[in-house]
C-alpha cells in the first residue's frame, strides 16, 4: 500500500541464500527466479509449502548455539525438537496454553489519535498485561513446555527489563527458580519489579553487550535452561497471541503497527495476522538509533550494530533474530524508524490524551503513524507493547 510492496523480497538464491547457506553450483532454491542475479533484483516468493520445506532444511543445516561476536550479544538457542518456524496453529495452541495465566488485553479506541491521524485507531494495550508488557505471553508459553526435570534445574534469561519481568513472573507462578541477567543500566523500576517477582537478578558489571555471555556462563555452571528473549519458536508463538486477539476482536482492521526490538513480537503478530487475514498490512517500527531491523529488511541479510543509545530501552538490541527475520521478510510490509525527540514528544501526548501509562518502546507505533510514515487506507491497530515507564523521562 502507498507505494510499498507487500510481497516477500528474497535474495536471488531464495531462502537458502538468505540464511547464509551455500547453493549447489548451478542450482536455484525452490521458488527463486533463476534470471534474477543483479543486486537489488527481487526474486518471486516461493509457494508457502515449498518455502516451509526449504526453511526447515536451512534450520537443520545450522547448529543452534550461544555466540558472542566482538563482545556483542548474538544469542540463538533452539531446542532440537523445536526447529520448525511457528505457524497459526502453534499460536492458537499457545493461546489456549497460556490463557489461565495472562490477560486478554483491550483493543482500546482513541479519539484523540484517530482525529490527529485521520483514520480510526485502536490501541492493543499490552501495557495493561501482567508484568506490564507482552513478554509474559512468550515466557509463559516457553516455561509451560519445559519438562519436570528442566523445571527443577531452573531457568535463566537476559534482558534490559520486560523479558526479565515476564520470565520472572511466569517462573514464580509455576514454581520454577529463575535467574535474570540485567545490565547495570537497566531501568530501575524494571529491575526492582523483577526482584519483586522472586527472581535472582545478576547485574554487577553487566552491560547490554555482555549479558548474553554472562547468561551462557550461568547455564554452563548450573545446568539451568536458557529462555531466549526473541529468537525461539515458543517465544514467537506466545507473542503471536497478541495478533490473534487483534484479528478476533476487530476483523475490520486493515493495518497493524508493531514496535520492534529483537523481532519476537512482530514475527509472532505478523504470523497470526497474515495467516488469518493476508490482505492486512503489518509494519514494524524501531528507534532511529537502533535501526538494525530496517537495515536488515532493506539489505536482505541480518545487520548487526553497536548497542543503540535510545530512550526506547526495549529496543536496545544489536540485531534481529534469525527466525524472526525469516518471518519479517515474508510478512512485513516495511520497517520504519522514529528518532528520540519525536518519540518523546509523542509519548507525552499519548500519555496525556489516552490516560495510559506507556513506555517509550510501546509508543513507537503511535509515533510512526502520527509522523506520517504510514498512510493507511483503513482502520489501524497499534500494539502498545509495554507500560513500564521511568517517570523521570517525562521531565526532559
């Protein structure tokens, strides 16, 4: 819509090339355009059943691992029995699994934002979710699938805040010991809340760049199970229940806008939305300082950056996850950015006019719409991903 193609854009080598695999000389991945060899030339999307087979092949071709590249986080841990990319049926199963533990958050109409943007807007209020963010959906979905023996060993997670709280609360509700690695720079209210949910919080000497490596050491020393923040099918399926609820509660929606950090939320939401309503456009929004997802989307391969300095602390990630990126490339129309001054101004407007407590990352979608980066032709649902706000930010 509005000049932005909603078709999947694959490199000439197809999904295999996108994942970094080698092609057999002279071969072409299923669905790829054999004549498309020029840089920037988009190949046609393969049929979904062929893409799924090729995607599975690429997953089995790599060994899930914990990596640290040049001191920066790049963590992937996929259990051997969970290599498949999640689909709508997995999200429906996750919704049933987690329903006793999470809230079905409201899709709230907002006249102030609707009038400002000239289109009907509703906010999917995950800031009203337990632990103040959508993260408990994926965390609970992952923890509920652990074996009894794994639960006894406990879990480890690393996060700047919302994933930390989601895992901590889910673990508390299920009686599972939890250790959370958080950078010293984490928002104080998020660290305090994580401790309040009964988790052991490790912060001393930890930065955004080292938290993954610290988590790896704890896993190796204790035998605990790592719960990744985004690059995991269980996490994606749990997050996808947000999209499931949007479509169920508002079938007329035509555009969905989602904040993006590591890609867990948008990959889950996009899967649910596009597999239920293929004609609905899905957009992702990052802070300008942390636009690794936008760079990745437009270059066709994952781009890693230095840990971004932004008020949107939930998006201080160095790179999109591999599984998340695969889904984003197929289902997302475009990746947009908002700079911090605009984000802060619109955050204050949104809080004042909606009477909701919203954190900066949660306001990214509102900011993208209000700055004219998306020009939808019909109703818009914006995911407000969290409300764990450092109130001192409003004094700037």
